[in-house]
């Protein structure tokens, strides 16, 4: 057996196995019987030529060629019969029997005369059949049967109302179109030396048609088909490489240098060995990605989805993760999610995948929304739901959303959203099994969305409370702020008054213009310096007082932020006879936090420390690297300390150990929210802890991650 006979031999074996496999599923079905007959005739065709390619006996080669040509004749009539049986066209059957009669006449012509076959050609791959004088008439009849099959399948595609049946016909039609180039195998019969690789197209027809027949009944057939498609690609590539090397070495290079045939085979084998692995991996990836979309594991999908969404409190992340997970797991062309805007009373698109991203909104009174709200039932275009008659406006809404299935998200009796799923990439319908898993999933998603919305509202309330607390605290700093602003303004006033007094007293009389200009310039520069100082104070106060809209994590210097906070609160502490000591390592790396949030945390803790001290006292602010990529900030006071029974409550909202009227109980609650809560989303990813000894004082510890660049340098 030479290398050229290997592809048809392997193709024959695989075709025989696949045909028998299909037939065994329903032995009495006409489609399965004719499909097996088609496969068997292909097996005889390929096996006969495999022998003809390998033999050196001309008589055996002619006998094999006659058998092969007879089998090819029956391929066409079996194909015609299969298409008629597959489509169930009763009136077409008599034409099928006519074609059987003509094919038996061809059998006699091929086997027992030279009118259709006159012997064999000897090509580089072996012996191949030689067309006889009446062979063109045979081709005319063969093409007529193929054209009839093409017409019947094309017409059937547009007349099928059932989507399952329409998909089967579509696959069969596509497979038939792919098989048409197989007719190139007739070219070598007329003396043109070209390796007959058309059988690969016929094998592709067999594989895809088997998939169309069995895909909704026995999914394991996908494995067989995928492997045979991979084989077909590999076999075709092997044939192409061998043919190309043989052509170049024996026909082109032989004009200049004589190359033995065995050396051509070695070159071909080396090329095949080099490309086989990468080519096989590429074919496997292509077939898995584009031809076969595996069924998803229902239980695994529900478990994984529930585990993820029930702990996710960021609404934006939740809705986007939902459409991404469903699109990838169920293999959808796209998915989208509508949520109720309570203020506008509209259902707006908040997340999508595979859509064009345009803004879509539905009023709560639209028929599409009313149906989902009132019935609590999903809307679908195929499968079990495809039999339900929906108003035309509902179909338009589904088209606008590019959806084949819409699931309502209910919380009690309120419709809070709609989950919209596009068509499956495999063109399968949404089955009862799909609905059995997707409906509980939608209920879980409704609860998760409601939780995330409540969390957003709580976060908004907390932010508003924090802002009020901040403004209230700023009000208590009025004395210190007044001092910080009045000091530079007082200096400016004093300099200007001194200049005017000198003018009134005549001290400046007789001074030169240059002296007057120098004095005036000095006063103006001093005034500008003090004005800049006052402006900086008011600007820092204004920035501190503004609400934080969207936190942004960035590398921040601890020493710089401590100085900024002390600029605001330091004078009040000085008035209270409280000393602030700083012990911050000069080589301390920056930390990753939101800058304004860190200022707010330090402000609250330093201010609380000052309020806990009976003057005189000391506040110590330390900062040092604590290992494992962390920086620790310590704020310690020499106050009265916190009793152990109250220490666990200090972070509770509205709980305070201060005297009535001196605190809202929100300061430490806000600090903890900023530092620790929503670690996955914030910004700060820190930790806060506290130690306190009654009569000695309290120390708060803040731990934040070191900025990556600084960590890399260290």
C-alpha cells in the first residue's frame, strides 16, 4: 500500500463505521437505511480505488476501477433516494425508481463493457479509471440527479415551519453544497493528472448529514463527527503535501536534476511530521468552536451562578457578570438585562453582550412589560413557548432586543427586571430542560438584584450621613479655621497700615523713587504670600467638605496626608493644649488608597483622639512598614480609654461614648465603612483594629497595601 491509498482507505473505514452507527439507531427507518446504503456505496468506491492505487497488476487495477465506478454511480441514486426520504416527498418516489433502473444499466456498462470505462490511466499515485465514449452521457444523468437534490433541498428550506426540522434541512443542504466539488474526481478520468481528492467533500457531506439526523436524539454523535472532520482535514492536508512534493520533485526539479521517488517520500514525510500536530490542534479548536456547542451542565450552571450572584453587592458587576456567564455557558449569540428605573417607571437596558449597545427602554405600560408583569411567565419564540400566541407588539419588542427568550425577574409581585436571551449558537431551541433551569436562575437573579439595589441605597444613605457628619465637624473647627485665615490677613493689614502711617507722618518725604518702589514691592510680595496662605487653607477646607463621588485608588504619601489633616485640625488641638507627635519613617513607601477618603479617616481618628483627652495630653501618629506588603498607621492618644464592654460597640452607627450633644455616633462607623467595607470594589482594601486600656488611652491601627511600584523597588 502506497501513501496515496491511505486517505481513501481510512475514509472508507470511517464512513462504514458512521453509516452503520446511524443505521443501528433506527434500523427500520427509510432515511437511516438509505443513508447506510449511501455510506456503503462510498465505502466500496474508496476501498476499490485504495487497492487500485497500491497494486502493480494492471488487470487487478482495471477490475477495481470498474467496481469503483459502479459504486460511484450508486452514490448518486442513493443520495437522491435519501433526500426524497428525508424530505418525505411521496410523489417524487417514482422518479427515484426510474433512476435506479438507469443506474443498473450503468452497472452493466461499467462491469461488462468498454462503453463507459476503457481501462485505466497510470498516474503518480497509481492506477485510475479511464473514461469511455459514453461516459459523458453518464455524467449528464449524474449531474441531473444532483441538481434535482439541490432543488428539492433548497425548496424545502423555505417551506419548513418547525424550527427543528428547518435546521435539519439547512444542515443537509449545506452538506450537499459542500459535496458538490467532489465531482472534480471525474477530471483524471479524461487524462488530466490531478490527484482525486474529491472524496473528502463527500465524506464531509456524510458527517454533517449524520449530525443533522441525530443531533437532537443522540448527542454523542458529535464526538464521532468532530473526529472525522478533523481526520478529513488532516487527510486532505497529507494528500496536498504529498501531491505538491511529488509534483515539484518529479515534474519541476526533474528537468534539472534526477530525484529518486523514495527521496520525495522522505521530504513529504518530514513536512507532514512538522505540520501534523499544529494542524490537528487547529482543526480540533475550529470544530469545537464553530461546529459543535456542547450542552451545558444544568446543575453546575445553577450552583455556580447562585454562588456568585448571591454574594455580589455591586449592581453593575452583577448585571454584567450575569449576561457574560449565560452567554458563555449556554453558548448564546447575545444576552441582555433590563431593570426598572423607579423614578422614570421604565425598564432600561443596563447590561448586554453580543448586542449593538444602543439605549433601549420600555415604558411599564407597554404590552411586552405588562404581559411579563401580569402572567409571571416567560416569553419565547421557539420550543415549548413557541406554540403560545403572543400579540404582534410583543414580537416587535423581542426583535428589538434580539431575544429568543425573555424571563421576568419578580420580587414578590413586582416586576423588577427582564432577562433576555438571544438564540443559541448551535441554532437549537430553548427546550423544557432549559426552562427548568433558567426559571429558578431568574428567581435567584431577582433576589440578587434586589439585594444589590438595597445595598446601593444603603451606601447612598451612608454617604449622605457621612457628608452631614463631615459638615457638622467642620462647623466645630470654626475657631481654628478663623485663626488660620485671620493670621495671614492680619499680617497683610498690619503691613499696609504701617505704610500708610509712614506716608501720613511724612517719613517717606524725600525718599527716592527707587526706595519707595522697593518698599512698596516688599509690602506687596508679603501680602501675596499671606493671601496665598489663606487661600490654601480655604481651598483645603473646601476640598475636604466636598462629597466624594467616585473613589479612586492611587499611590498616596502617608506623611503628606497627615500634614494636610493637621493643617485643618491642628490649631484646635493646640488651643486645647494637646500636642501632636509624628513618627513617620522617611523611607515609608506610598500606600494604595483613595486620597480624600484617607484624609477623612485620619481626620476622624485624630479629632476623636483629641476629644478623648483631658488637657494636657498627647496624640502620637506613627507609620511604618509592617511586612507582607503592608503599611501600618497608628493613632494613639493619652485619653481615658474605652471600657472592654463598650469596645465592641464603637463601630455601631449612632453609638458614642461622648457626652450628649458632643457626637453623632457616626464617625467611627464611617471610618470602618471606608476602610474595610466592599473590599472587592473599594478602593482602599484596608483593615482597622483598636486597642484600649482604661486610664491610659486608645490606639487605632490602620493597615493598607503598599503601592506596587514601591513594593517592586523595595
